[in-house]
C-alpha cells in the first residue's frame, strides 16, 4: 500500500532546533520545504515541484522511524547540502556506472563536510546506514578529507571494484534536472531572509569551500572558490535588497505568537487553579471558586481573499505559494478569489478565475453569509491581497483584516486594519527586482 503523507509538526520542530544549531541555511531550507513520508523510496531524497512549496524532503517511513532526531537532522543536512552545492546540475553521467561513481563521490564530500565543518558527530549516527567516508570507501589509502566531489570522483573512476561494493545514504535521482526557475526562487528566498546573518553566510562559505568550485576548475586539478556555482554564490553573497519592513514569514510568526498568547491567557483565566488555593485538594474549593471547563479552540480560522483583477494576476500566483506555508497546527484556512463576488478556490489545484471589477464590500457580505449558513464565528484573520482599488468596506472586525497591497492606494482600506506592501513581503521574484 502506497504511503504519502506529511510528517507531524512536532517532529519537524524537534529536528528544526537541531538543524539551527549546526547551520542556519540547513534550517532555512528545511523550513522552506515540505517533509513527506513515502514508501516509494528506500531511505531519503529531495524532489521539486512548481506549485506551493518548491522543494520536498521525502523519507521512507520505516527509515524515518528508525532514526532519532539527531540522525534525522543529519540526513536532512545531507540532503540540503546536495541542493546548496548544486550537485544535481553538476552530474552529467554517460552511463549507470558513472552515475553511481558520481553519487558515491558526492556523498563522500558531503559527509566529510558535515562531520568536520558542521560539527556532526559520527558516533551519534548509529542508526544511519553505513556512510560513504574517506575511511570507509578508500580503506588503507591516504586520501584528503577536505576535497571536492570531483577529486573523489577521479579516484573512484579508476577503481570500479570500490564503486561496486559501496552504496549511498540517499537517493540522488531527484537532484538531476532541477528547473532553473525553481533554484532561482529558492535563492531569492534565502537572499532576502534577513534572519540569516552575514557571519553565518561567511561561515557556510568556509565550510563548503572544498566542494564549491565549478567542474571546469576541478578538472584542471586546481582548488579555490573563483568559480562558485551562481546559485550558491548568490546565497553566500546576496545582492543588496531593500530590507523588508515586515516579511511574510515574520507576519505569520507574529500571528502565531499572538494566538499562543491568547491561548495562554485563556488557560490562565479558565483552566488554572488560583495560586492561593494550589495547596488544597479540589474537594475543598467553594462552589464559586471551582475551575471552569471552558474549551479553548485548537485552531483558528484564517481566510484568504485574492483580487481577481488582471493587475494582481502574477502576485496572486506568488502569494498562493506563501499561503501554503501558514502552519496548519494553528490555522484552519480557506482560500477565495473575489471581484464583485467571492469564489472559493481549490487549495490543492490553485486555479484562479479571471474577473472584472473589484469590490471589497462583497468580502464582508460573504463572510456574514457564511457565518449564518454554517453557524460559525467570525474568522480570526482575514487576509486580502489586492491592488487597493475598489469600493469601501466596513468590516464587523476591521482589526482582524490584514491587507497585502500591491500599490500605495489605501483609500478604501479601514484605518483599524493592518496594511503591508506586497513588495515588502519577501516573495517578489528576482527578475522583477532587477
């Protein structure tokens, strides 16, 4: 039976904490991706797609369950390093033998870096398969442990027996043929991420210096960083973007923190025993001092409304990917398009209808109809992506509306609502920025 499901949020969070300790870029790439359990692979691999999250980390469920959190972090860092070093675009095998040789060579380079530069400890990886390392692959040979995969490839290509008796930790098929526009979008996101410091970028550059040279330099036997792959070069030395006032990830993080604070306040008010009574058995409470059993909501409704007008077409497609990053642990989301009417969008397909005029008041009317029809409360967050041109709206809870405006036209936006510029959200493409 085929298994294809996302990894639980709590497990993702535990691994994230370990990755952040070892390197910020590993953590960020893991945070950007979609972790999935799939029995279509034997161990782990990365895959790419053009919709929503651009990168997926796939794990065989038995393999994932066998590993502890530290070992999972190592495997994820291993996958991330393949991506960041553009190993997929540097593999051009002519046959299966060359492909396996290149895969082993890449694993040696990556694993040695993770142990030496990124401070992973080999004795803590007991549940991982046997790793390709200089000591395990080139037994009895005096081989440098800080060289590029091209260096190890040239050694292996002369010794087919060594190639045949070794295997790799992960599946590398997903690394080959990565669309350039996907790499561009990943690099864009990492370039504008202001939480990654210049010191962290510089340290990453030092840790991968041995394997960051291009193939033409490796073939000549030279070493250096003068031909760092353009994808990695942009991430290590990002162009000077204007600093976002409030990027999308920060905005969502603030909303999560606000919700968590509200939950804590409600728990303090309704679920905790008063401190002055903490030493008494519950049977001693007076009736009016008994704890309430009021139920605190597990998830909060977040509704997204995307402007149908032609001027917002490109922004809607970009925003759809950002919308999918909203943590499902905290939010129950619904997605809509609007012009003078509201239409719900299939969250998986992401197909947007084309409309005519723009009415903001139709959003409020729709919300109130849904409240009456489904007997629900007003959504805690209402996101509106728009160019700002429409009619005036008077929401019942204007402070719950968060506007992502593609222009500077705020005339129709209620003053109590939050307004953010689309270009400040951190998901504008590099081509549009140049």
